[in-house]
C-alpha cells in the first residue's frame, strides 16, 4: 500500500492548525513541516472569528467580548546531507485579544480618568531553529533553539475587579530564548509517521509598566498613600510561557487513505502572572481583609493542565486533489476561568481540501467550527474559590486557513 509520497505527507496540512484553545494556546506548535522529505517550504495564514458572550452576576449582558484575529506561519526545511536536516519554523503560539463593551460590571462608567471597558491583548512570536539527525531512513532525532517575543496589555475596569478597577499593565515587547527536542519514526511504504516533541518553558523578566488607577477609590487615605508609593516603585515582573508535549501520528489504512491524530499537553497549571505592583497591592491589609488571601493573588492563573486531541482521515482523490475531515477536543484549563478568556475547552469539526497544480506545489484551505465550553469567569482575587463574576454559555468560533507549499 505505497502511497504518493508528496500527497500523503501533506494531508495533515489541509485544516488550519490555529485554534481557540485552552488558556492562551493558539498555534498548536506543530513541527510537521520539518519532518517533510527532502527540501520543503510552506507559508500560511489562519483567521479565527469567535463569538463569546455571557452575563455578569448583576444579570447584565457582557456583549461579544472576543475579537477576531489572524495568525501567519511559515516553515523552511533543508536536507543538508543524507543524514542532517536544518529547519526554521515561525508561528505565534500564544495570544489573546478581548474587549468588553456595552454596559456590564466589566465597564467603568463613573467620571474617573480610567473610564472604558476591560481589555486584554497578548501577542507572542516564535522563531524555531531545528537540527535533525537521521541515522537511517526510519529515525529522525532533532533538537533546537526557540527565540520568543512577548507583548501584552491588560486593562481592568468595572465593579467585577473591586478596588482594582483602573489597573493598567503593559509589558512592551520582551525577548527570551528556550529549547525543544524530539524524535520521529516513519515507514514510508505504509505512510506511517510518528513524532514526539517536548518544548521547554521560556522565562521572560521585565520591568513592566503598571498604573494603579485605584488611588482615591477606597475611601482610605492611608491605603491611597501606600498605593501611590507602590505606583512609583520599580520591580521585576516574570512571565513564563509553559512547557508542552506534542504527539503526532499518521498511518495508511487503505489505498490513498491515511488516518491521523495529534495529542497535545500544555502545563497551564503551573502558569501564573503576578505583576510586581499588582502583587504588592494584593497583600496590603485592606485588600487582604476583603479577599481573605494573606499571600496575595495573581492577575492571571489556571487550575488545570490542557489536554487536546485531534483525529481524522485524509484521502487522495486523484493526482491533483485531496481532502480530509477531522474532529477535535480540548479539555480547557479549569473552570472557573479568568475573565480575560472565559471559555472551558471545546469540540470542533474540520474540513480541508488541497490542490496540487504540479507534483511539487500545493494550495490548501480549510475551515473548523468550534463549540466552546461553558464557563464561569472569576477575577484574580477569586482564584481557587468557587466565586465568580460572570457566566458564559453557548459560544462558538470559526477558523479559516490557507496555506501554500513547495517541495524542491
């Protein structure tokens, strides 16, 4: 059952990989392009259009708080020698883009300088340099360095955040380096390919901009003075993007047909962001008295690790056309969740199609529909409690992807 090598190897590329996943996960961090035979190049873009709304505990509608976004990606793989390969992969692995509008407890409407809605933007970019060693035609052992940039802004507004309404957090673009390693095994004659990839966490340390617009909001002159002192101090904020493991598998199941699966684990349970001034304010006696958290609390944190699986079937229709169908599930990273990303996992259904104008080139497109999990959203001070400030139900998203590739 030997299948057309080019057609089979590219079947997994038909459906967009960027997803509305747990926590901040976006791209899925695939290295499939690096495992293509010979020399290979691809470039693509995915657009995701989510719809996420709910009601706060005052029964106000939040409106659609999730913005649509697009994510480009590209990869180049060179087979330098019979046993040595080199690769570059660019993607945007983690991100967020949300803003509350309308009238709800996530909007500050009082006549204060920090009027407006709660919002968050997180942008990351990864450039992965990989080196692979193939001792024979079946095995590939690879490792590499990861250059990562991170840029984020969070604005908290409204009654949901109590005294923290008016808090601003901005990192600017920060740079850090990490690593990855893995192993792959293949039997080309039956289109079998399996790979296991580990990515280490990447630590960012920065003097982020923070503004406590809460001075004057508490009715306590003593607290105002302390907050003002914190606001003019400097300290280091740490953000560590999580470690993860990807397991990818495909095999031929009949002539011109392959089955495939991707399993992914992301260590969100150990992820937390506690900006310097935010954390210092959270342990002030009046704040502790209202929250009961004597050790303070985080701006963003998660209670569970993320587990996800995508599985499907791809089929070569003729020498120029192929298609696939896939089903995906994501566990989420706990519930209740942060108000900055209030969904818990998903189910999705994907369809893809690929056209090969020549044996060495392809154009692929795909669409995925996501049923997003219902979730209760909580502020940072409620983390690890059953408390929540809003509930989000019956939400969905659609992803569209386009990719071109060239084998040389």
